[in-house]
C-alpha cells in the first residue's frame, strides 16, 4: 500500500475517533435548539413553514381572524353595531377605535397566554398583528398621502396606553397594553409616553352590567402630573414639525388589548381631553386595540 493511500484512509478514522464526541453533542444541541425554535407558538406543533409573523406557522396564520371590513366607523366593528347609535354614546371623547382582529376563541387564547400566563413568545406576534391595524389606520386616515417620502396628513404625535392598577401590575409584572403600545411606537418611530394612571383596581368588568361599568370607569383613571408640559417636551424631542406648528392640537394614539364596550377607552379619553383642555390643548384621540369583542 502506498503511503498516500494510508494517509487518506486513516485521516477520517482519526477525526471520527478523536473529536467525534464534541461535534456530535454540538450537533445534537443544535438540532434540539433548532427543533424548539421551529415549534409554532400558537399550536405547539413542529412547523415546516413559518408565516411572516414571528413564531407562527402558516397553518395558524391563515386562521388569524382579521377585521377586513369595518361596518361601524366609530368603534371599528365588522358587523352591524347597535351600540354606537345609542343617544348616550353620541358624546364620544375619542374619534374612533380600530381593532386588528375579532375576539374569537383563538384570539382569546393567544391574548390570554400573553396577558395572564405571561407567555412572552406571544408578545412579538401580537405586536405585529396590532401593527397591521395601525398601518391600515394610516392608510384609512391619511389616504394616498401616506408614503415613505411624503408627510402623512394623519400623524400620531404621542402613543400612550390604557394603564393597569398597581395591584394588577404587581400580580402580572407588566401591563400588556403598554407592551403593545411600545411596540407600535418603536416600529413606527413614534414617541411613547404613559399619560394615564389607574389609582384603583376596578375589579372584573366582565361580570358587571354596562351601566355599572360606565359608573365605575368614570372615576377610574387620572393623568400624570404635568401632563401637558411632558407632552410638549416629548413632541419637541421627537421633532414632529406638524405638532410644533399646531401645539394646541395633539394627536394621541391610545392603545389597549381588547375593545369590549368601549367604556374603558371612553373614560381614558375623557380624562385626557378634559385635563389637556384645562391647559388650552386640544387632543384628537384615536384608539387602537388588538381585538374587538
Ligand atoms: Zn401553528
Ligand atoms: Zn360601533
């Protein structure tokens, strides 16, 4: 046998025997990590193909209950809306609400995983879904002027969110509406500012009647101290030319996770507008929610 042939034959054997265990372990860990990273956050199955939404398989992505057609321009409902035509609803403190998806059992499960079980994997996914609704809002209100190179006729000056009480914050460790609002602000290079506080926990609203909710909600929120001054400094820092030109009128995007009756958004918008008006500032409040029940 020629020496060259021996070298060729022995070399793979040496590598396999001497260093094989480390690459094999690494390979196994890589496979394990890869396998976990390829599990869909929603259905938990190994996914061959992923959608454009973080961690979501294509099968789950086609089931997202998007609200495509808005039938109620006030609350963003996709079906006939008997609520917004009621006389007590005509005094609305926000201009309108738009929601990304319908509150189906699947949406409830996803939001519940994020909100109550602290499953952080749902954060990016829900943020991306909400951002779709924000982009649709831009298109709806700014029309064709909304391009990358042209200033939009509809500009949000400040993104804010519905707050949770200290008690809830301690229980959950985070405010889901704030996380979503911060994602919208970051993705769209807008300033985020917590303008509202919730001094007391109002308890489970879902067990109360509509009238009870309204009464409880009316006094549930207050604004942060020096709100108008802080808003001014944030807008100036963000360099919003439109806001600097019209400092007396500021457009607010108020974010929450679920729109049920609108009483929470109404109470938040009311206190925001009233306190700003005391300082001579007019707020135009648009609401953006993840799901419409
Ligand atoms: Zn899936
Ligand atoms: Zn409506």
